[in-house]
């Protein structure tokens, strides 16, 4: 019921409701705002769609020289250009602009500063062996970005058009896409509400901007398995909330629990939910566990189901698909199901916990070696002398081979620029 | 436990943990960030505190003429000046600046745009009969603002110093504080994280800015009682979340459920929580119910307790204090306790539901006349021919008399400027 109701976009509400609302005894500011919103959306057919062919490019006068690979720090340096597209509820999407990277100038009453009308995506582009630049599954990110936008009443857009525009942005700065295994261009599509004024309502102005940061491998010298603190005193996401969307609102509240965990020597939180202490995510990543069945000896790869509290991770989805294709079904079950910290604790005590890892765009696979829970540390096995288990290692390689163009897989890699 | 843990500020973590963390196998970007944060905070004693005496004032060349009262729209026009105070984790609070109202220029990688490092307050200043300008209980707002900041690892500050600075800001634009019953200056203190870069961590830069909007009465022609939809498919706040703090993160997610309610003819959501369908808040306000006891005939004023999911409203607190002082305890009980939609429904069916109203800074008291629940409307009594019940009306007058200086109450009104 939640999903059904929340997926009915405000923009699709019948216009016949307007007069009813306008005459209902709403508070003045609310009614007038709401009515004007309805009026606007009634003319949806005349709104300009996002159109990549209309892009205006203002190139930077002098191109930057790429930084040496060893100086690349995640999200700290950016390419020469950014993509900006403004939205106005009365007109639709303006012509996209690619221009030199530079500051945004916004009125202090802009709604992004007050009510967190903001969402983002994280995706990467890679150099392939034939010197092309490819993006990894950008359609999945665009799909999720539109779901995020719809959930907080920001405007939606055509997926393919934004992918094309991001391609043009990368084309503009293709000399800054770093080379080498583990290196990539991190792409940050962002949407913010830009309505001015302090009323809390659907933004009538918004902006998509996309910036790009050349990045190195998350683990510069191979995996470093992490220690997690199982966290039940703070809660990242809940039913009827927005934890499955990539909204800014989901991030700031997680820093303090992370610092709490860090003060006790753990790098991240393993988020638990509800009376059963179900495991939902780790830090800002999805999480997987590998178990062995006590009776059958068969192995099982498990991650939490998409029940509205779990981010619909692109890496999560990729891992599930690859695991179902590549793992021998006689040896492995691959399941989206709830698993609790109690189950993990019990399995570990019986030697049936095989592996655990986080999964996300930044690190791809992040092996876990210990989980602090009620004063004890649950040990997760690693390969002798290594910082990951065998499955984590295989999965990371499966994905990297596709990302770096060594292996072709469906339409997962999309060519966006050519360096030849 | 939640409170205890979350109230231990990161800034107070012992520095001895640093070396342990630096040597723990954290992910590289995390460890270096975290260590540098700890390094910075170890020198807390050298950090400059917020100091109102250091304010630099850059007056606007030509002062604005006040708009006629009838043209004032909530949060749409602003006074001539704004207050800005920048924070740097290595230095502390910079000298405050009062300057002409104007846009903020921020790098597109600034953390406020991506991870919702943002919080705000809403407060009002009024003209008193002796032509002074007073703020209503600003100490309560500053207390809450510091709690909000601490919860998302933004810097805290001295309450009194920010009140003095807001006073200086109002002094600068005192000719724009509107006159007349129901008119006031709405004040919006805001704090945003201004660190640049895409890593998710404690911001090492932040900014307080304060803007002011001259506003008219919420109800221009007297009360307009509202219709609410009791909402259990979406959830505003959760234990272990941040629903008791005034963070931007709590607002954007509430728009879509509001539009859903509006599409069915209701102005706002009455937020329910948990299997018991406890009533928590209405829209972005606290909520009160008045019941009659079936056995004793005694009346009861009820609002939800501050359990971590309820905003600690200043109006809520003022109403509770005034009700406890002014209502005859032989006739009335004033209780902070859970009440469910089932209780409200049952009381209404027996004629024991006397009144219901929202409470917040903008409207002060917002009477409720109907509550939609499972396809039926629960009627809330109003005075014959009027848009409020008798208690709502009395409470609104008690508070207005204090706000407009007709009645003195403790230190609730603080003089910040003098027009004589």
C-alpha cells in the first residue's frame, strides 16, 4: 500500500481536484501554493522534456593537465567542466549547459538549504583496453535517480537523455579519465530544489548538476577488511520512510553513529532493524553474508530483500545477477532474505559463517573481518594471510573485468567517449 | 541508551583513541579523514568561540521601504540584511558579519548539497505596545538548534551570543518589523555544512546564516479549522532516527504524503506511529487533543511525550506551561502521554472528544475540525459558528498577549531593539 500510494506522482493527480481543494478551508498559504502547483501541472503537456540535443557547451579556455594517479583522492579534485540543467514547473527542463566547473550562486532562502530537497547518484566511467570510455550500468542509476526525485516531489526526466548528456560531459574532459586498473572517473549526478522562499511545499524550481572526480582504487594496496559495530541504538531507515532512496536526508544522520563506532575501534556501523535485529546495510553500502548449511553442507549467499528500507544498490544487483550465473547451483543458493545478527552470531559459533562483505559503487566489494555485538567480536573468516574471503575476491574480479572492458556482459558497459 | 550515546559529542571523544584508530585497518579515505578530524578537535581549547562583540556590519546603501501589511506573504520577502558566521574546524567561529541580503556562492561539491548537512530554526520578533521589538523565548530555539547541530556533527555555539547577534541583525532592519496584531518578523536561523568534496564525513567547515521575513497572521480572517488525514502508510519519524531535531532531512520526505492527503481533500497528515497507531504530529506541527473523562467528567489536555520522535516545539512547551498554570486543576489534567487514533475515534463516538489543534511557531494554534481515518471522518467539535474550540481560542490569546507585550511572563519576551 505504501509503495502504491507513494508511487502515484503528484503530477498525475487529476486536475478536477483543484477546485475542491481551493474551496476547502486550507490555511491560506498552503491552498494558494497547492492550487498554483496544480494549475502548473495541468499544463504538463506543454512542459519541455529534458533534451540532450539542445546542449550548449562553453568550453574552458585552458584544459587542465591530469594529476598523477597517486595524487587522486576520492571526491577531492574535479574535472574541468560541469553539466547544469535547470527546471521550472511552468516551463519544464531548460536547455542543458556544459560549462567550466564553478560555484553555484543561490538565494539563502532556497529550499535545498532548509528542507533537504536534494538527491544524488554515484556512478563510474572506465577506460577500456581499446581506449574507449565506458559507463557501468548507467540505466540503473538513472532509474533510481528518477525514483528518488519522485519521492521528494522533484521533477523526473528521461533516463536516456541524461545518460547522453553525461556522455557529452565526459567527452569534454576525456583526457582527465585516469588510466590503470582500479582507476576511474567518479560521476556525481545531483538534483536540488531551487525554489526561493520559506514555505514547505513542492519545489517549483530545481536543478540537475553533474560533476566528475578522477579517482583511484578504494583499496590502494589490495583489500583491507573492516571491523563493524552492529548498531541497534540508532536507526538508518524504516518502513514508510525514505531509506531506499538516494536522498541527502539519509546521510548526515549517519555520521554521529559512525563516530561512536569509531571511538570503540570499529570503522562502520552494521545497521540492525527491528526486534529481530535484522541486518540491513553497512555504513552506506549494501551487505552480503555467505553461510554454510549445517545439514546439507550447501553454501548460501544472502543479502537483505528490497523491502523499502534497503538502498537498491547497482552493485548489489550486479552481484546477485553474477552470483546466480556463475556459482554452481549444486553448491550455492543465492537468496534475498532477512538475516539477523543472532543468525550471524550463531552461524559463526558453529563455523558456518563463511564470508561477509559490503557492496557499493565506491569500493565495489568491501570485505568484513569482525563484527562487534554486545561486547563481543564475531570473527569472519578470511583467506590465510589475505584481507578477503575467496568469494569476495572472485566477485570483485567478475565486476572489475566487466568494468574495465576485459569481459563483455549484456549492456552493462556503455561507451560514452573514444580516445582513439 | 540511544540518547546517552547520541549525546556524547564526537568532539568530546578522548584523543587517546586517535592512534588506535589510525593504526586500525580502516579504509584509507576514512581513516585519514577521521584522524584529521580527531587531530583538529584535540586543539579544541584554541578554537575561537562565537563572539557577538566581533560583529562587522556592512550596511546596505539604501534602506528598503516596508511593504504594506496586506502584501506580506510568509517567507517570500526578506529584510535588507542577513547575518553570516563561518566555521572552520581548525580555527573555530570567524567574526560574524551582517551584510546586505544576497546569494550564497558554494562549490557544487559542498556537503550541504549532497548529504543534507543542514538544520534550521523558526522564531518570531514582535513590536510591543511601548515600541520595542521583542523575541519570543529565543533561548529555547538556540537550545534546540545546538541539539540539532550536535546530532549531525555540525559545530555547536554559545546560545546567548547568537541571540545577541540576531538582535543586532533585527536592530539593523527594525523599520521593517511590521506593526499590528498578528504581524511579526519571522526569523530563520540556518546552519549548513560547507566542506567541499564528496567524502561522507564530519564537515570541517560550516556556516550559520540568519534571514528575516516580515509576515502577517497565519489566518488573515480568523481561524480556519483544518481537515487532516490520519497517515499510517508513510512514517515521519522513528526511534533512533532524527525526528526530534529540526533538520532539513525531516521535511522533503513529508511533501508527497501531504499531496496524497490533499488529493483526497485533506490539508495535512496526522502522523501515526507503530502498531498502536499513536498520534505523533500534524504536518510539521505538534498536536494536542482535549478529552473528557467518561467516569469523572474531568477534562484532559493531551500531547505526545518527547520520546525522540517528537519535535521539541517551543509553542508545545509554552502551551503545556500555560495550561498547567491557567487551567483549573479541579477541571483539567494536562498530560504528556501517548494517544492513538483508536482512542480519538472512540472518544469522538462517545462525545468525549472536545477539541484538537496543531501547535507551532508559524500558526501558533491551528484548530482541527475533521480527521479522515479508514474512509470515515472523525468530527472534532468547534464553537457554534466559529472555526475553533474554546480552549484553542484561549490558548492562542494567552500566547499572543505575551508575544505582543500585553502580558509579561517570566523571561519569555526578550527586547532586542528599540524604535523610540
